[in-house]
């Protein structure tokens, strides 16, 4: 395993939490790893979640419940009956509604203090770059390689840590790509953009409902660890879950110096 790397996080200024917040977040504040200061970092953080489907649902719900100050949700899709088997942000009564709008309702019911921004668009790299301004962390909860690569590229350019998850059939995977760490790989180091990978979709292949819950909840955990500063993250490790046998495996990922995306990102001009 790579050595622990301490990352200097920006100072979180006042205001202090009010009594209601101290109660709402008390079970986090009790943790030595979080405490008042860690919870204030969460409250001051901004998470960008791309995709509000199976992975984005638990990820967004946990981040909102935990008090992430601002959550930007990016999705151009609408709630469909076939989504409801696993996409727990959405409900039967909201079929036909934009997923971002449906998610806004769900998150507002859990925690009305969170600012939720809905971007109901199919985004390209340029748009993602602008959406990542002032972002603390990005979560890839999308379902296609084009979006995954565009988000990775924007995260490398913005030096925003990326929590990437994927799930299909009974197979899940998760990793962190932390562009702030000059030794850490990016998503394109693992999956080079010019290589053709078979695009597999839940619509054609199927997906085990709780699998997206497991992976999406882990994405929320890694995102919270990143904004609080709890190390080590999953950067440099890809975790793979076979949910048939419930066995995890871990693969080390190295930064590719020839990577088309991050290979020169940290080189002097
Ligand atoms: Zn790379």
C-alpha cells in the first residue's frame, strides 16, 4: 500500500454550529476522526454528483443526511418505472419527473439545510469544468464511458478529487482518483480514453438492486473522508465486489506517466 499522505485542507471559518445542528450531527461529532471541526468541514463542502440513478441515489442521500453544505446534481434523465427497483431517491408518484427535481425533493425532506442545485442537462467537458468551480469532491455515478472520461478530465484540470463507482449485474467497483496528489492515478490511467471498452448498461444487462446501494454508499463514505481529511482514501486502489459470493478484491493502480489526461497535468509550464 502507498504511504499515508496528509493533505492540507483549507481552514474552515465560523459560523459555529447552532444547537439544532449540534444535535443533528452529534453522532458524527462524537467520532474522534470527525469532531466539531470535521463536521464544519462537511457543512462547508460542495459535492458534485454526476448521475442520480442507482449509485447517485444512496450517495446523495448519505451526503445530504451528513450535512454536506451544497450538493450539485447533474442528470438529464426522467424517472421511469424501471428505475424504481434500485434508484431509491425516486418514488412511484414521481415517475415522469426530472430525476434531479425528484432528488431535490428527497434530499430536502432528509435535510432542508442542504443547498441542492439541479442541473437537468446532458453535460460535456466544458460544462463540467465550470460546474466543478469551488467543488470539494466529485462523484461519478454515471453509466457511460463518455461522461466518466469527461468528468475525470475536468477533475484533473480543477484538481478536484473524484470518487468513481460502477455496478452492473452482480459486479461492482469503486476507487478514488485524487488529482491533488501528484502520485495518484486518474481514471484515464486505469481506462485509457483511446481504448475501446465494451459499454455495458443496466438496461441491457440488468443489475442487482442492493449492489448499487453498497457501491453508492461507499462512494458517499469516501467523499466524506476526502472533505474531512480522513486518510487513507481509496486513491491508488480499485476495489472489486462480486456480490454473488460477496467477495471483495483489491487491485493497486499506478499513475501512468504517459496518461493522456494527467500525464502532464503536474508538469511545470
Ligand atoms: Zn491519468
